């Protein structure tokens, strides 16, 4: 049984609106949606084609129905004939109405058995896909797959004709869904199928999208996948065998034996003390003096000439402006950096490298100043063979910290200044 949309409307507040005029004999219903921020009253009535516009002959489906914020309501199914009119009204301008109908197709339906859908189909035409055996009916907007044809079995015997039963009333349209195909993305689905019918659905990736007649969109109904199978049993561990540990070899012999210590020889005897000799006589005292000569005259005093004044020495380095050497990355000091200020401008960590004396022969006592001008921490390191002495660390503490490195020995330097604790 094909279905179609009769019309949609979002009337102004308290304004009566003609939503649709039925062009088929059908069974219809109206979906009412409140998209605003307050509860709204909604009214739906039918003006029969033979009423001549007489208000007393109107058939009210709902009258001042209260629809809460965000709520949707579908009316009961009602019968329409060709020419019947559906009018709607609401107390606010945020209420949307949508009418759809199902109807019997008339005339003979064509059946096409092919791998592709037939061109220019009519409502009620049937197409059997020769590749998948899927059976589809044309609803006016597309083919709706309803079943799959199973292989044909042998024809059974003709059974007796049963008694004619009483025809029951036509039941309401079912709410099942039919999966019509798959797409890699929602955008591809929307491009091929901008609209759909009630019950149409497609698989996009792992999700099932169903046509929502209420919101006129493809709605995600969630994952479309079967349950995960159980985890297989873990196989047994192979029978690996650890080989035996080999014997420890014997310890080789030590060196040869130590020879015996020789005996200490005997101490020789002490010789006898000789006899003391006699004291000789005291000589006679002398009475003869050495005579003193006269004192000579004082010599003249002579002052030598004053020497010439020596040349003035060169002006010391600190009497002139200090050289500033800006560096943006790790830098090895040059001999020309003696007395200069190394301005470290890097925004991440960098090193100042002190070279070997063989590469840059600074004099003992010369120094280089360093400032951490950028935000990157500066570390002073010695090249291989160079010792940099510092406490507590060889790192400058923070941005704008300064330090000086002074040569103490051939390859020994002392770092002092505003240093980091760790």
C-alpha cells in the first residue's frame, strides 16, 4: 500500500491555515510538533468536500489540544475522500503540522525483473532485482523494498478452496523499517535521497539511519551490528625444556711458592775506648797593639741625573663600553669573547660551552659575563676536559639573571652569579 505526504504547515499564531486538499481516497493522520518555548494549543479539523464550507459540518480531529514544549503528537487515523480539506491552527507561531496518508493503488501494476530499477515507474509498480531477488514497490518517490524472493521450489498439489471469510477492517500502517542499502557517509545518503518514506532506512558505517517523517530528516537510530562473538579458548603452552647448567670449571693454580727469609747476621763486637791525652801548657799573653791610621777626608756628594718619564700604559678594558654578543642557540665561547657580555635570547633551553685551552687560550683571570635575556634557561657546560665549578648549579635562575665565568687554571673555570637551586 503506497504512502504519500499530503502537506505541511506552520501557521501564524491564532491564524487558520488550509494545510492540504486530498487528491486521493485515503487514510490519513496529522503530526503536531511544538518547537517553541511555551505550551501551545493546536486545532485540526476536516472540511468535507460536500459541506459547501458550512462550519456546522466541520469534523474536528483535535480542538485546542495542549502540546507541551518539545512534544510531538500524532492524531488517530481518519478517512479522506478526494476534495476533503485539512485546516490547522495554533495559539503560537512555533507549532508545525504535517499530514501523511496511505492509499490503495488503482489499475494493473507492472512487474519488472531486472538488475536495475525501471525508468518512469507508476505508483504501485513492482520491481524484482535480478541480482539480489529483492522485491520493491514504487511509492511515488522511490522503490520501497518489502521482501526477498526465495528460490522457487517444486509446485505442490492444489488444496481445496476454503470458505470465504468475512473481510475485516483495514489495519493501521505498520511501523517496521526496511533497510534499503548502505552508504559510506551521511552526506552521500542525503545527496542520493533528500527525502524518504516512513519505514525507509539505510546503514551508514555502523549506524542505522531511519527517515523521520516528523522532522523531515534521516535520524540516527544507533549502532547496526550484531553481538560480539565469544573469545576463543587459549591454546596450551608448548612443552619447552630448559637445558641443564654446565659444570663450573676449576680455578687455576696460583703463582710459585714464596722463598724463605734469610737469617740476620751477628752484630760485631764494640771496640775499646782509647786513653785521654795530657793537657798542654797555656801560652804567655801578648803585649804588642796593631796601630790605627788617621781618618780620611769625607768625599764629595754627587747626585745623578733624573731618568726620563716612561710612556703611559694602555687604558684598561673596563674604561670602554662592554661588547654585547647576542646568541639565539647553544654557543661555544671564542677568545674574542673575553670581557664581553653573552646575551642569550632563546625562548627554550640553551647551553653556553666553555672551550678547551687548546682551542681558545684565555689568560688566567679573564672572564666572560652571561645574561639569560630570553625565557629559555641557560646552562654553562665545559667542553670535554674542561671543569666548570659552580654552586648550587651551573644554570642561571630565571629570565634576566646574570652570571660571570672566570678562568682559574688551564682548563678550570669558576661560575658565579644568580644561579638556580636545582
